[in-house]
């Protein structure tokens, strides 16, 4: 889906996957499409994994865009048929119905080829702008910009757009919506992040319930202070795991607590070959979260995303207390984590 990988061929993907398999690695992929081309994208990565005898992790399985929501049952069929053939296929998902990626992802693929400088220069070309408008900006195929929220910019004077849907930001700027998008991307040298409200709650629940689907935030490192506190990040950054425990386990009873914890701990560790993490066992590294199952809940929202969850009392990282009574102790006990065992998912 992302440059430069989106420009690779199926042959190149297959070759690299086979090399990873021979080295005991894994194909963890943000597929070529999660929307119109979803099913073909699943077929492509399954074919690469099957031919290369390499485990496959489909990153954040989703159906992007309402016209594609009905494709989910067929997506499950493709994955489960591959599993029956002996292909080691699993997936992961975050518990939200909005995606987070660059605003330039809304443009045609040809428009984002090359370096950032090349992309920026291309967006300044009136002929290119006219072509983009012809492809996505007018008629029945026009993007619904009300579903896209600006979440990160680099220039101070553009911060007034943070948290606004694109159509509202364009009105604030006094511009046509697509012209505003192209101007903003050009001025910011394409460094604009956005949140896309494009997914189905029903499909999300169906995906989370699958036994081969793990839970992850698909987020980077953030804090409520310093350089990691900029912008309006996706609420999954602060809320993913507490949202699973509070909303989907305690309130919705989508699955039981032990299943949720397994999906967030031992399953991912097994999948990534982390032999000494993910379980409470003698000799294992103690990465522990002590929470109140009756209180734990996410607090982050799309409007106020930089908020820690409630109901989390203590956190240990590598056996060291880093959060106590809900407050950070100042200790930084993290370390680089490397694979220490073969990648697997056998129960």
C-alpha cells in the first residue's frame, strides 16, 4: 500500500518472501489494498507465503470503504482455505473503525511516486492538479472529505487545521476542498497525517473474534509531554488495549478476558518468535500490566487523543516498575527486542 513497496511486482514480493522464509522470518505485510482490491491483495500475499513456505501476518486486517464492507466473508474464506492447505496465516487488528495514514494516500498512486521532493514538485504542476481533480475530485467518484480528519502537520501556522475534517479546514482556508488538500500537501512537503473514518463496526467485531486475529495498536510511541505529544494522533495510540479490556470484554462481552489477554500477549510473542516473553512463567522477562478489570477503560478520543487510560495501576517492563499508582516512575527499562525462537502459531 505504501511507497516504495506499492510499486513492487508480485514476482519481487515472492522472491523476498522466500528469502525471509529460508532465514526463519515472516512476511508481515500491509497489503497492496484494503479496499477495492482487498481480495486480490489477500490472494497475492497468500500466494507469496505459500510458494515461499513462509509464515504470513496480515497487518491490521480491514475492509476500507463502505462499498467493500461486504467483502469480509470472502476475505475470511480465502484466509481459512489457505490455513487448511497448511499455509501459516494470521492477522491483527486495532479496535477502531478509523484508519490513520498520510493525507497523500488519498491521491492516485502515480501522484506519489518518487521522493518527497519529486512529489512536492509534481503537486505544484497545474496539469498534474487537473489530472488529479479529474480522477478523484469530481463526479460520483469524488472522495467524501468529511470522512477525513487532519491529525498532523509540521508548520506552526497550519496547526489551526488539526482535528478538523478536510471539508471544514478548506472552508476555514476559504478554498475549494481539493485545492486546499493539494496546497497543504505541497506546502508541508507531503508531511500531513490524517484519520480516515471508513470502516464498519460490525466488521471490526467479526475480525476481532477470529481466533487467528491478534490485537495491536498499529501506532508509534507517544507521550503527553515533549516532542512525542505533537499533533492529534489516532486514539488507538493511547487507548487500544484498555479499549479492548473495558469496552469489548467488560461491556460488550465480545470474548472473555483470558482470550483478550492471549490475543495481546502470548499470541503476538509466539508469532514474532519472542521465546522469553508473553507468558507468566519462571525465567521469563516480566512485562506486566496490573489493571482493575472493573475499571479499566480507554480515555482517548478523536477530539482529545492524548489521554492515558484509567484503571491501570502498575506497569513492569523487563521486570522493572515503570508505572506505579498510575504515575510514571521516571525509569526507562525498555530495550531492543530481537527474535529468540522460530516464528510459529501452533496452539
